[in-house]
């Protein structure tokens, strides 16, 4: 089918909305008509060059939700008419997938290369026939997507699809950061550093897990204000500014966990974050940065002597097939205020403005909503 999509032709460039061709699904694949796509920071890493892609152009987007319109041969997980959330696919057969960690599937190298699991043949082409990689094997910056059946999670039709799109990545990653990676327990004191999409979800998750106090660190005054409105105990501009109040609040013990969710992860954040972690505490590193950056400082004596732990957590450390359903149930039960996370909505043609608003700190989350003008 011919439709429109937002393509990136290389680092440092703007997204270009142009005509594309999307193939029908082959065996094991489905096609979805999308209602919305989140503007996640991971796509911004393609623009900055932090995420190095081997194939250009790329159809961006990896947070989407919609309705299944076509199914390929052998598809058993969903049927036409099902409401679904798109998330990271898995092969279903490798050891991580078998252990419930689809988030680190052995086929995950394809998420940037855009070569489909089914047969390596790209499903999207430019108007003049050039192959287009689908970022994260999804490509939700278009009103339709042909993806693996393992990329879709069927959800309750009562779930608003435009809000469900956020659960495809950012909400799942941030919620799992507190619940699973940091293992927040009732009564814990938690610090969330960085209040974008990930940090907002981590804040809400920590509160839902029963944290007695959640402190937020973000350099932008508007985001610190939003943190308080969402239930944070207090918010600070920097690690240094948070140190004294946190020490006083905990009588010197410091936080049970610190969750790092900056827009761009840097090695310089590790040591100041670890100074806020108490004995036996956890530093959960969730934000992404350059794949080539490997320079950081860490006081190893304190790491050992105080039994501290550092944990990574791709997509919240679990399986989107389970976590997406759990988060939909949480929303429908009234315990996940997704509406409060969406600061602005955009047309597909406004995608570059949406990302500029993200860079300027205007949005907690931006959202593209598709309509008939996009199809």
C-alpha cells in the first residue's frame, strides 16, 4: 500500500515526511492500522548519531498502537480486528526469550538494522523503490506498519489506543525500572534522575510500588514542577542540590535506589548518582546514550564496602508481551494516569516540531495522532 511516513536519511538531518510503500505481511507477520505513535527519545539518538545505523533511510517510530487489518500465513497470536500495542519483537526461541526476557532477544541486533526476522527483506520502500529500514522493526512514524506477530501485544479494546501507544516503550521501560530493576519496596526512598517519558513512568511506578518518598532530579524548572504535581516528594536541579535534603530526610542513610533516566545517558552521571545510594542499595541505569561511550568514574571501594549494586534494564528488564498487558490493566483500574504524561499532540507533518519541543524541555511526552489526512 502507498501511504506517508517520516524518514531519516542520516544523522544530523530532519525527519522527512514523504510517500512510502508498505508491503503486505508474509508468514508470521501482521499489518496494523495505527492510531498514534509516541515521540520517544530513542529515535532522537538516530538523529544525534548516538545510535549508529547500518542502513539508511530509516522509517522512525517504535511506540504505536492500533488495529490489526491483515494477518500473514501461520499467524496464531492475533486476528484481524484485534487492538494491539507494538513493542520490541523477539524470536520466541532463544534463551533470553525462553526465560521471559524478550527485551534482550538474540535477534535484537535487527532493531537498528531494520532487517525483519521473517526473511531479512525490508517491508518498506521509498516512493522510488529504495529499501527502508523500520526502526526497532516497527516504524510507527507512518499510519500503517507491517511487523512480526511477536511485535504486537493484543490488549483490551476498552484501552484508548492513543494512550496505549505510550506503553509500547517509554512507559514499559520506566515502570519496569522501578518495579523490576530497582525492585522498589513499600517504604523505600527513591531518587529518579531525569523526568522525560522514562522518568515520569519510573516516578509513577515507584509510587505504585509503595515508596514512602520519591525525589526527582531534573535541570528544567517546568519538569520539576510536573514532578511535584505527579506526586514526587521534592524535586532538585542537580545531584549536588539533592544530596543535603536527601541526607537529612533519611538521617544519613540515603536512597534505597536511584533510577537514572536522563534523555541522554553519560558516564559522568554514574558516580554522583552512586553517592545518593545507601548501603545495600541499587543504581538502576535505564537511559540510553552513545554505543561508543565507555568512559565513566566510579569509587570501587565504596561499591564493594557498602554492597551497592548497579543494574541495567533494557525496556524495564522484562518481556513486553507480559508488561504491556499488565500496564493496560493498571490503566483501566485507574492507577496509571497516562493522560497526565501527554503534554502535546502533533500531526505527522509536525514531527520535527515535536522533537524540537522535546529538546527544549517543553514536553514530558509528545504524541503523533493519525487521522484520515495521513492515510
